[in-house]
C-alpha cells in the first residue's frame, strides 16, 4: 500500500501509527491548499516578501529564492512555510489577476 493518495498526495494513516493527528493535519493542510484553487499569480518567479497565510501561486519554469527547483509547481504558504504540489493535467484554477478560470494541459496552463 502506498503512503499517500495518488492525485492529491494526501498522507494515509498507518496502522498503529503514533501521533495520528500529525498525519491527519497534514492531509487537512493539503486539502485546504488544493481544493477550490484560486491563485495570486500564474508563472510566478519570486516569492513575495510577506506572504499571507494560505496564499497560492502557480510557478513559472525557473523560480528563485524559496521556490528554486520547483518550476511548474503550485506553491502554497501555510504555517509559516511554503509547500509544493505538482498540478496534474485537468486541474482547474481561478487566476485572481485576470479573473479567469484556467486549466492545466500538457503544454501548461490555458484559459478555459
């Protein structure tokens, strides 16, 4: 059995696992960041200086700073740190800047 779900990467509770609340809270954190996705920026390259809790950005191909090495990923700021998820083809997001819905395709993000 895998240790996380196939699409959202939610951690499974392991049998006889100590501190189950840690795994459960990680799953809730990921759901909060991935469900009803609305992003501050698309093709972002540098993290903001003072991100707000829950802020989300779709990263460009060569981001810098705390985002270095995460090109093409979704960056989510939660509990004082960035975490990352790799969007799958078919994911939808609302771009707050252009006020449009975008979809993840093989070639990248495109307007619906």
